[in-house]
């Protein structure tokens, strides 16, 4: 089963600097090692960091038609900072993997199942 793993970061930390702290660099080194483990087991599909919410666009339908607006969908204290896709045997395995990532990075993760290709039909 594939899961989308959403990584969040506090806005204040993201906005604070363009240069990661020594602590952040050490945490990401631990994450990189963990990602290598998942590649070796075949459970890793992909992972990417995301651009700052200030450069995002939200597109929505309104009574006047479809409009695009600058910025994220909602004002948040935490921003969606990254995503990963993992392909694991169970929900419990997804939780185990994400727990290790949270332990290393310290930021929360959200796990969402990816609907199977035959879901609609």
C-alpha cells in the first residue's frame, strides 16, 4: 500500500533564515541515512522538499468563475514543507517509518493512504 507522507515545519523557523542550523543539518543527515535504508528495502518511492508558501498559488472555484490567488490555501502556524511517497505492506509499517523520521527531524508528519489505481472502477 502506498502512503503520502506530508512534512510540516513551523513558519517562524522557515522564515528565520536561508541557512540551516547545525542541528537541522545533523537531523537531515540522519534522515538521508534512513531514506537510504528505505531505498534498500524497496519501500521508498520518492521525496521532495516544497517551495515556500509565499510563492504558492491557490486556485478555487467562486461564483464568478475559477480564480487563482497568491499564497497558500489557509493561514497556518505550520506550513507543508515536504512530501514523500512510501510503498509498504501495512499501515503499521507506515507509522513505524514515520515515527523514526519524526524522531530524527522533530517535526510532525501526516500519513495519507494513496488510493489504488482501480479505486474508481
